[in-house]
C-alpha cells in the first residue's frame, strides 16, 4: 500500500453521532426516533386516550345520568379527562418500561438519556407536560421543540431527561466483501493488531456505504482510513487503499471467527468437568 496523508477532519466526521457509552465503557450504536415517527406515535396514542376518555364519559352518563346535577357532571368530566390523559399514560409507560400503543406501532421506546429504563417520575413529568404541548397546542409545541434538538426530544423529554429510542432495526442482508485474490498470499502472514473500536466501526461503515459514494469521496475516505489503520498492520500490502481496508476487515473477520470456534470447542471439552458431580455423587 502506498503512503497516504494523515487523516483529515472530514474522515473523523465519518463516525456516527448516535453513540451511547455505558458505565463499562462500551459504545452502543443507538438511533433516536425521528420527528415524523414520533408524530405518528403521538397521534395513535392521542386517539387511544381520547377514545378511553369518551368511553368513560359514556359509562358515567349511562350509569349516573339520573342522579347527577350540572356541578357533579362537570367534576366527573374533569376526573375522566385527568385519568385518561395523565394517569393512564403514566401507568402504561411505567409498567411497560417506556412503551405505549403508539410507540409499539412505530417500534420505539422511551428511555433515559443514559439508555436505562424510565421510572414513575419520568413518566409523570412526560405525561403532565404532554397535556400542554400535545393536547392544548395540538402537538405544535412538541414538534417545534423536537425539530430544534438532535434527538427529537419534546419539552417533556427535556424536563424528564429522556428520549425516544428507535428499536426496530432493519436486518442487515448485505454479504461482507470477500478478500481480494491479489491479497491472498499477504493474508497468510500478515500481523494485525487489535484496532480501536471507534476506528473498526468507521472502517466497517465505509465498506458498507462505499458503493453509494462518488469516486472522489470514496477514494478520499479510503486514503484517510487506510492511513489510520496502517500502524496496526505489518507488513503493508502493495494495493490500493480500499483493497487494503477490505483485506484487513476480511482477515480480522476470519481470525475472530476461528477464535470463537476454538473457544467453543474448548468449552465443550470442559463441560463434563464443570457440570459433573464430584466423586461419583448421585444426581438426585
């Protein structure tokens, strides 16, 4: 591989922004739900809760219409409204850990900013704020707030410290690019050190998306990523930058797969010793 220039800021920006680092320093690739998806889910939830409100009113009128006056009727309306628009959403999101009918339809879940499950406090803040920004403003305030931040948070999410995480991920049907024939002799003797997790993800993302790039952008990113990968590889092949990245990814994939197979075989051999009872003790 020919020498390449140091990576530029443009290549550094190729990494994903939707990354969550857990307390164990493990980076998770998560996607917040878009404004359009959140709007669709909010419409479904609003229809469901308003239908519940109408059903409760209908039940009150059919059961107690002959025994109530105007003041009691108004009080029952307020109770039914609060129960349908605040109490029920709080209970649903708390018991289902951030799900609801609308969120289930769009494949989303409300989680904390650190990725954990929400509690009663988070659900109560979101439901109480939702009366203002969704019901009273017909979703206008929620839409404006969601458009002004990167995770499509509405006002209730900003106050509660939550966001809507999209969990319905499309299955990846793409076949990994195989090792080029010209690099087959090189792959038998090359020594590849462990790549940093962020760099390995950037290389994998480039190889998935390179076919959709323009030739200039494709070559530029390949040169930048190859310059970052080169210190972890010896010897370097005499090949274009993109072929070099394909070769490194293919060799790492094959060696990691072989290591997993060997580990499974060793565990299978140790299974009788690990699960067996000592000194022929009977299994009762």
